[in-house]
C-alpha cells in the first residue's frame, strides 16, 4: 500500500447527516459486496461486489431504448403484456463502464447501482463533510460488508484516522481474520453483527456458517482497543428464542465485552429486491414489535449485558 | 424531476407503514384551548365599519391639510369600531368586530372590490394590474370563505361579507375612484419613460405586484417603546410640546404632524375606552363570578392604559397588542413583526416575578392568549397578494435570542417560556425565529430544538452575525454602529430589519430594550421571476406564452455562455430600472395621500423630529429592496445550457427553444391539474424530446456540492447583490437584494414555460433562495449546506433554506443534540437561515385528501408557518415533493 490514495473500491452510496451509526453526526459510506445472504437484508443492492443496474419496473415505459443502447446485449425483454419485464445479465454489466442504458432511459427506471472510486477522491468528498459533524462525529463504513474489500477499507480508514477523523465500521464479521486485523489500528469503533448462535440456524438465515464470525468476534474483543458494540437484528420467530438470547449473552460476556444493540427488523428494503433482481424470501412483513424488543432487552439486561434498543445506543 | 430518490436513495429505510407522529406533546391551557377552538370555528370576515367612517370623515374634511384629514379619518374609524369581548379572554381587542375580522382599505386601492362590477374589473385586467390573481388559488379549507353561502358573499375566495354590507362596500369604493393611492400612483407612474415596458412586465408576471398600494407597510419590526414608557397621555404631551416649539415657525410640516398624532391618539383612546365600557357591561350581565371579576378587571386595566403607562406585565402585553392592531388598522400590512417581544417585556415581567405578582403558570396562560390574538390577524389585500404571496399568512415574526446592547447574550427566561408556549399552543402566529449567535446559551438553543422538533414549523434559525454584518454594510452610511446593529430583528417573513435600543425607565432603572427603527422593507421591486426573464432572453425579448414582446431585442446571437449571461443581465437590469421608478412613484402617492400616523408615532425618531416615516422621520431609511424568485431554477437552467449547448454541444439553442415550446413532449401542468413535477405525464410526441429532456435533467443541479453549478450560483449572487446598489429608492438611498420567494414560486412558475433544467411548463419553481429544486439534491444535507454557502450571505438582506426532515431522524435526546449540531454547522458556515418541516410526507398526502381531519396540522412553507388546509394546492404539492431526509 504505497499510495493509499490510489487504492480503489466499489461503493454504492455516501450519506451525510447519519445520526444512528456512531457518536455525533456522521457520514456513512456504503461499500459493495457481502458474503452473507440474510433473509431480511435491507440493502440488497449492496450484496453483489460489482456495479449493477437497478431496475424499477413500475417506472418502465417499455420503449426498449435501453436494449438498443446496451453494447453488451445484456438486457432482454421477458414475458408478455402484464407480465413483461426486463432481465439483465448482471455479469456482463459488471464489465460495463459507460452505462448507456441508464442514459437512454427517459423515466429513470434504470439506474447504475454502485461505482468505482479511489480513496483519494472519496477522501476529498468526506473532507467537505467534516465541518458539519460537530465535535464527536466522523465516518462509518457500512454496506455490504466493508471488510469484503480489505485493501480499500484499510487505505480509507488509515487516511481518515491520520487526518484525525473518528472512524467506525459496521461488519458482519464473515471475512478472513487478516482482512479485519490489518484495519484495527485505524479504527475507533466497531459494530459487530451476531445473527444467530446456532450454526445450523445461522446457515438457514444467512446462507453461511457462523464459525468464522464468532472466531473473529473473539479476536476483535481481545485485541481491539476501541469500543466494540455487538448488534442483533431481532427477527421474530427466527432468532428471538430464549435459547438464542441466552447463548448470545453468554457468548458476548465470554469475550469480556458487555454491550449489545438490538435492532428491530423491518421489511422496508423489500422493494429494492426487485431493483437488483433478487426475491424477498422472508415470509410476512411484520416489524419487530416494541413489546418484543423490550422483552428481549429486559432479558439481556437480566443476563448482565448493557443492552440498547434501536437508536438508543449512548454514544 | 421525478421521485427517483425515493426509490433507491435511502438504505433499507423506507418510512414505516404507520405515519410517524411528532414527538413532543404538550397541551395548551384550558383557556387558550377554548380560544383556539373558537378561532377554528371562525371564518375570515369583512366588516365595513372602519372604512365607512373613515371615508365619511375624509369627505367631510375636503380641503383640509391631508395629514390632518388622514388623522381625523383614522380617529373616526377607531371610535366607531364595535367592541366585542369573548368570554375567557385575558387580552382583548382586534382589527374589527369579528373574531377573524378585517376590512378593505379603499383609500389604498378600490379596484379590487369594484371587481364586482364587471366593467371595472375588465379595465383593471387590461391594464395588467390584476393578472397575478388569475393564476393563484387559495387553500380550500379552514377559515377561508371560498364560496358564497346564504347571505354571506365570498370575496376573493377568502373573505366573507354580509350581503347587506355589499352596497356599503361599493358605495364607499366609488368615493375613492381616481383618488386612491392605486389610482393616483397609476396616473403618474405612466410618466416614467418606458412605462409600456413595465405594463408588459406585469402582464407576463415577470414581476408579481406593485407594493405601493397593495401592502405599503410591513416587512418591518414595530417599536412599542413610546406607549410602554409614556402611555397615551404622555405621548400627547410630547406632541403638544412639539407643537408649541414649531407653531408659526418655518418647517411648519412638523406642526401638522404633531397635531395629527394627537388626533389619531384620541381615536385610539376612545377605542380602548369603548372596550372598557363593554367589559363593564359584560360584567353586569355575567352570572359566573369568576368571569364577572375578570371582566371587571379587564375594564379597569383598559381604563388605566387608555391614558397611562402600564403598571405591570399584563398591562404592558395588552397595551402592546393594542398598538400592534392600531398599526394594522391604518394600512394593508403584512409582516408587521413584534420583534424581540421577550426582551421588550422582560423588565415588566421580571419585576412582577420578583414581587410575586406573576408566576410561571400565569405567564404561560398570557403568552398562549397572545399567540391566539396574533393568529386572529387577517389581512385584506388583493387575491394575488393574499394567496400568491402570503398564502393567507400575516408574518408576525417574533424573534428570540441575539445579543444585548453591551454585546452579551440577550436570551432570557421569558423567551424560554415563549418557546414553551410555541410548543403547547401551536398556532401559525406569531411565528418564531431564533437569532442564533455563538454566545447563545446551550440550554436556550436546545429549547429551540425542542420547539422545532414539535413540528409546528417554528422556530426558524437565523444567523445573528450575518445579519449584523449586512446591516452595518447597508446602514453604516446612515450612522449605524455595531452597538445599534445588535438591536436588529426579522421584519415579516425573513427581512433583516434595523432596530435601535430605547431606554425604558422602570422605577428609576434604565433597561435598554430593542425595537424597530426603520419603515417597511420589501417595498421596492416586488419579486422578479428569474426563470421567466431567462425565457425572454432565450426568445429574444418575447413572452412565448402570450406571444407578446416584453423587451426590445437584445441583439445577441447567444453563441457563447457569456453572451447568454450578458443577455440575462441586460433584461434583468431593464426590469429593475423601470420597476424601481414606477414603484417610487407609487410609494410617493402613498406617502402623500395616506401618510402613516400610528406606525410613524411609534418609530424612533419621528416624534423627536416631527416627521412621519414617509418624510424620513425614522432613524434608518435604506429599506427598499429588489426581490428575486426562482434562484435555483435559474441557476440550474444556466448550468444545463452551459453544459449541453455551449460546452459539450449536445444540442443547439434552437433545439432548446423547440423543446421549451413543446414542453419537452409533456402535457402541461394545467392539463394534469397538479403543479408538482412528480405528477406530470408525457404526451404522444415525448420520444422526440426524451434525449434533450433527460440530458437537461442530468445536467449538474444546485444543492449537491458540485462546483460546476455552484460557481454559476455564486456568479449570479455576486452580480445581483452588487447591481441592486445602483438603483435609488424614493428616499434617495441605494437598494439591496432580498431573496425570499414566500409563495410566489407557485404562481410565477404557473406562467413560465419549461426551463432548460428540465422543469416542465407551469410547474412550481424552486422555493426559498438557496433550497435545492425538489428531488434534485441527492447527496443529503451536508452537500446542500456546502452549495448553499458557496457565496457570502451577508451581501443580501437574507437567504432562505427550507428542509423537510422526517421525525425519526431527530428522535430522542441524541436526536436533539445532533439536530443542534446540524444547525450549528450551517450557521458556522455562514448560512443565514434554515427552517424545517418535521413531518412525514404521507401525513401531508392524507391531509390533502381529508382536510377536515387535519385542521390543526401546521407546516412550514417558504418562510412561515401555516395551517396545511389553508395553503393553495400548488404549494401543498410542492411541500410534499420536497426532499425528505429520513432514516430509521
């Protein structure tokens, strides 16, 4: 990493004035690519590691200008009448740098999800936001999974840290330890997700084992000097059993840390599944109820954790 | 633009299915709640009492000195106002005998109610004077009388008039034909070379309206000092001394001024005493003992202050209110701001608190009653003014915070309670503005946040230092120094207005209280439609909507961006030039025919020098300005042309002309019935224009921290703010820039064809002056702030930034602190003003469908707060479309 400013990566958004993901007012940077496939994922457009077309069918006029414009023949019209929709060969799109389809679209039914950016030009954007954060604010890397692009994340964190910017990251932890370890010196704050303690259940919910995740959690707890807050997205009926609550609490306490932030699961991201060509698999669209959340918090508190609901984390 | 941002620009954070309610809930006191319920059931009503007696007296005194005639007429008006006191009132008196009463002032303009008579209306229309009215809709619900019902006639779609008063109205109006400020001004403004061009400018709605006869006063801060210090009899003594000094000596005008003030004050004194008598009468027939004693106490209070200075806080508040209404009754006025009332009343309040005569609960009750009283104010002006500019709002801006005379923070405990009652008793008036200063105490600012979060739309956050810098720059030559600059406040919607410190002597101790010391601002060139001017530049001087030539050919081929910009500067300057001259003539007619007496008497130093404000009796007089509308739409359009025509040469200017005329292949807003871009529908031939439309939409947009377009914004600002100084007001002072759109961006947008930024024909312009166009600021508030502050705001009387924030973003304790961080950051960047709608857009849509359920829903619109149901549909559509920064 001789020239961190030239290190590049894929992001899909930058969001200023974020108030729930770390101390103070913050700028969030959303990195593309995630090893997990959580059923309730609210940012499906962040799952694939490369830029992709986001297609909003309800705005499509089916004038097919985008088909003509595409140089890779990646777009096809499927179905007829009411059922017609455009399909995209997203592998081809990943190689595209011009996105002529987006430019050809009159109604903005098509948009480019994600773009390549160097740490240098990303930093110059972040720098503009500094004056708005106040005393405690900074940046939070999220996504997707920031450590899925380890070189980029490392270079970005180091650049910001050295510029005296407060740095935080939100991670699912399912990455090789080395990807996390190298970034730790440049980090002040970590939100670490624990979706389920049981390996089989975890696989069912996220299509991935939790073994590496738990191992990484222990290692961070051991070697990280900053604040580590675990996060549990509470999905009714899937990970809110007494057993899982107890084993989550046991696990956290066994790492020597004691802070947990419970997030209510919502289904507001479901409309975005269509945009990125995924299917929303979670049955029912019920939000985690306030009662369930309070119940879980009380239970965790009894078990000895400092437990915060939603945006109530004291920063 | 479309609502693209809504579908993908937030992350897993679509708003909840259930509409999120506002966080802070406080109830008004029972007394205030009853009064507010009464207000909700009241309709805007016209009473002819005041104008009848005014006109009758005026006729009787034909041939007398004008200012004396004026004083006698006002006196007759005040004396004959029927007193009406409502049960439970702690503060009483109002503009007219109805709860939401007001009346036309035919001495300013009679054309409006003559409109009932077809012929006259047509004449007026032909002369271009009423064009704005045709394109304005006033909100359907609420207290507006939108349709004639039974024996009540709807006037201007807003006011109700009893049928039997109709003949009186017409008869009184006829007396003023060819004699009103409007008619006299109109007669002489035609002497201005280039007057025809002015008429064309008004017909095309490049300019919204003439201020001289529509709203000659307002957009200023009142000064309550003299009545509070001297009482009515005391002021009369001052005038008598003045008369003795000047009677028979040269400069005789002073004699008539002093005499007029005395006559006018006698009228006000009778008016107060009529109310005192009514209070005693009400007591005599009241069964309830508590109410009976309240009436008796009210009678005693009114009797006392009809002559003497106030004894206590309650007296002071009542007297202040009387003079506020007194000023409103002499002219059609919008934006007569009470100013820094919390600091004016503080000495009285503190003394009562120390003596134990007053407590927190009683204070809150009184302050809530004050809120209701200010909300009852209605302003009768023409439809174009009431709906198109004001949205029914009267802009009584109450300022809190700022600095004292000695430069320390001025925020006090009474102002904390003013904020508290702003939460507990949500009403549109008085709207609140925090004068933010780095010296303001944290707890005061956090109280302001609490009030902002309550979601009534106030307080707005205004930068104390930026305003002081502006005032020193523009009033320095009149002798304003730093100390006096600190006495400023917002006049009206958002006009920085000069103030002075007055020595209030209470029990031998001097308290320096702030108050306004200049006449009306925003009386210059009233709202210039920047996008419409650009349209005429592109079409070489033609208004293509009507096919009429507005300006002579500019003679440029428009082959470079510089030529285009030069063409814009040329036409803009032409418009400012001719409008300044005609406007000066109208205001000259106003000051000659209808000189201000109540307001003049209050403003320092009129009583000292013996001149009214029209004769520059007040301390500062550099108040005329040039107002812009549609800044961001103009700048986005320039950026689009620069990129697509001049730099990348994607299209010729001819292609743009065609696209503009064909509305980029879309149906017009008039066809779709919505003025919001979101609802516009493509027509059959859209495909011809899809490319140019798309590339216009894709051109850089203001509000994204993009130097390409921000540099054009700065180019505009630096030029505009400077060029205004080249024009001279009636008082031979340089003018300055004023940048608030109020509600004009709706009706002005309605008559403007599609613009090169991709905005479609007839749709609303960008609001405020540094707000992004709805839906085009895609990088959040930080980027918007950076764009907004790409120029120095103290060059202008104001700038305006409107933001809509979802309640969830600023929830809870953390939310409050972070919200303050956000505002503080903008202020530190030199932003002049920011205000927030803390509201869920779906709640607004529900309210649009079911107005009755949302009778009390308040929203913030372009500089003021108003009941949602009383807003015009254009503005409703626009508020909904404004970018919402939300996350869970």
